[in-house]
């Protein structure tokens, strides 16, 4: 149970009380063995299998035989689940790094919490609907407080055809908040893969650290690209070749194809032992398979996230890439070296990364999604040593931590914060937890987030402020049923998922005081100049915690699609 608590405490009372909760008062005295209390805190007891951990050690795979690339057990063979779980609630680890990159102390959002993990995803078959719903069913029955789902579909589907939305609805009915990744299909509009109103949808934003990788040419010029490059060529210069000049002709490829370094397009005889310049961002596997010692990739894509590759690599923009191409074309024996990545300060952070899926909500456009953004770029967290650092089967590096990016990484950040709030407010509903996260979020810079709320929702997550939001916008099952009714769902379809429809409704324009008694809040509205926005009443006063007050927001004017950002918040003016 960790360190011995400071000060006086009755170890025996604490420990026997916990044991009695599990097996009852009569059985506890017979099961008791030891109480550890002098140097650390813990106890030993004789328990049956049904009395330790109450769940089975299971995985979910309804399709039959587990593919050979995976492990037929709950053990993580890919790394994604380990990375996300440790981000949410991993223990503190000092001097953690990926071969020296990102060196520091790491820990999850709430290390003191307990994790139940439900393995439903596999390398070849993905994550099936039936397995996902089974995991939701078990998690709800197990009594979890927060469900974290770093999973999403490829195309938007109706709420009641989406297994995550269905499972999350039933979790909401049981008082469990589902935190869900927004998707990695940005930056185009309406690219969200998850958007159910009763879930917390999390976008991915940058942190103030980025990784850069320098390319040194034989003429002394140095160019800086992005990647997570752990390999060090130790400044040794290698021959360099343009991929368009090394087509695998016998394989049916020409230079117009090999320039992009597609699978099988490179001639091994020409590429082996060299650094190859490609005109497109690839996984690095085609260059490695062709015998290259490194690859430099150039194109006009976004450079706001660094990826790891199975060989030394760096990703350049078109300007620097053109200079490298010019060097290759004007030098008899071009050579180059790729340096190990270094940390750099990102002064623009936080901003929503390009790959993070954007709103508007593709099914219900008047429900804003995503809800919030959290760190999801170049995140260092735990990794199973049996899993390759990259997805390449030729990558033999074994690590206990890894640096990866995605809304899968931002989702567990929000999950950890939600669990943190729940530890202070165990009776709060999923909507209250979500409201606390959203109303206390930090305002984002629109200059670096041109998609505004469609990119970041309410803003960037702020864990410390979220614990004491002052006011919360609460909602329950009846409110969501009312929303679904208004969205055109008929009674038959609603009864299938929601059950009984004979429920009282409350309006969502109601706030609940979760702050001090005698608190007063005054509305502040920020919006475009072509709209007149009125909040009535503009001041809300509360005599007691838990008191509810309603208000009405009226908008008058013409909406300009290029200037449509509106926010309204109640700010405390007194807290007695």
C-alpha cells in the first residue's frame, strides 16, 4: 500500500477495515496474517481466488484464432495500450528517456488510481464492434469510474450504429464518463470519428518541446528537419542518392514511382549503403528494405509532429529539400550524414496539431465537437519491450518507453484529469465532470488555431482549475434522450438503447453551484461584432452549494461564417 503515512495512524484499524469490506467482519479475523506499519504500509491476509482481484484476466477476440503476430493473452504486443494506460495513471519513473531523448521524470495523470485494462484490438483484425461492446459491458459491471477509449472508426456513423457511442451511453446511465479520442484525420472539416454528446471528445495539441533532426551535407551545409531519430551515425558521411535515380526496373518501376520510395520501387544494388532522398513522407520501411542506411524525405506536408522511423531519417520542407536536391544534382560524389535528434523549444505551443480531427460535428452540427484539447504530440510514456519501437518488423530496438503522437495520446491525458476531479467529487455526474473540464479550459490563440472551436472545443485542458469550476452545467439521461428526440430518432429506436422514455426533462441552460455558499457570478460574452448577444439574467447569485439557476442567451444579427466564434461564461465576482 506504499509508504507509511506521516503522523499517527492506526494501521490495524485501517487494514482490518479494508479486509472487512471485502469478506465481512466474521471472516476477517480468521483471514488475518500480518499488518505492516513500521517502515511501510500494507497487510497480508489469506484470501480465496474469488476474494483478491474480483475480475478475470481476459482478452476479447470473437473472431476466433488470434493472429500469429499477436499474443493470445491480455498482454500488450503492440504498445498502444501500454502507452495510453501509463499516460492516464502510470507510476512515477525518474530518468526516463528514449535513448536519451525527452530525458526527465514521467508519470501518469493520477498514479494513485487503479487501472482495469480491456484488450480488444489486434494487429490484423483491428478492434471489432462486438469485442468493444463486451468490454464496455464488463467495465460498467466492474464499477469503473472513468472509461478511456483511444479508439475510433474511419468514417462517421449514426449514434446508434456506433458501438462506442452505444457503450458510452449505457456507461453514462450508470454514472461513468467515457473519454474518447477525436481522431487523426485532420485538418479537414468534419473529420471527427467520435462525437457523441454524452462523451468527452479530446483533440490533440502540442507541448512546448519538439524534436528536430539535422542533415549535414558534404559541402558543409546543415538542414533541420523533424523526426524522432534515436540512431547516431557519429558524423560519418555516407554516399547519397536520389530515389528517382534508383528505380527497381526489374520489378516494373520507373523513376516517376521510385522517387516517392513506395514499397518495392527502389533498386537494392543502387541504394544499399547509401542515404536516399525521397519526394514523399513514408514509413521508412521501403528504404530500409532496399538496404539504405538512412533516408531524407521532403514534401509540402505539415511539419508539426515528429515520427520515429526504423532507420536514421529526417523530414524536410520543400525549400530545404530543394537545396538538398540541388546539391545532389551538382555534385559528382554527394555524401551526407543524419544526426541524432535533439530537443528544441516550441514557442507556439500549445496549438492543435494538423492531424487532429476537426469539427463541425458530422451528424449533429449544432453540438460542438471536439469538447477540449490536451497534449497529444511527441508524448513519452511506457512501452512493452516485446513491441517494436516502430511498426517495422525489421526494427529490433527494444525499449521500455516510447515517443508517439495522436489523439490516442491526448485522450488519456483528459481521462487522468477527469479521474483527478472525480477523486475530489465522487458524486458528480459524467456531465458535471465534463463541464468542469470545459468551463475551466485555457483560452487558445486563434492565430495559431485558425479552426478555432472546431479544432480545440472549449480550449486547452487545465487540471488544477478543473477541480473547482464554481459552476457546472449538469445533464442526465433524460436530457440526452430529449436531444435525440429532437434530432429525429423515433420512439422505437430510442427504446432499444435508452429503455424507458417516461422520464422528466430539465433544460441544459441551467447551472449548478459547486462553489462556496453566497457565490455570485457575472456573465461575460465574447463574440463577433455583427451579433448582439444578451444573457438574462446577467448575474447569478447562489445561497447554497448545489443550488441551480437558469438563464437565457439571445442572439440577434447576421452570422458571418468567417467570424463565428462565440463564447459565454459566468465569472465569479464574490465568494463569501
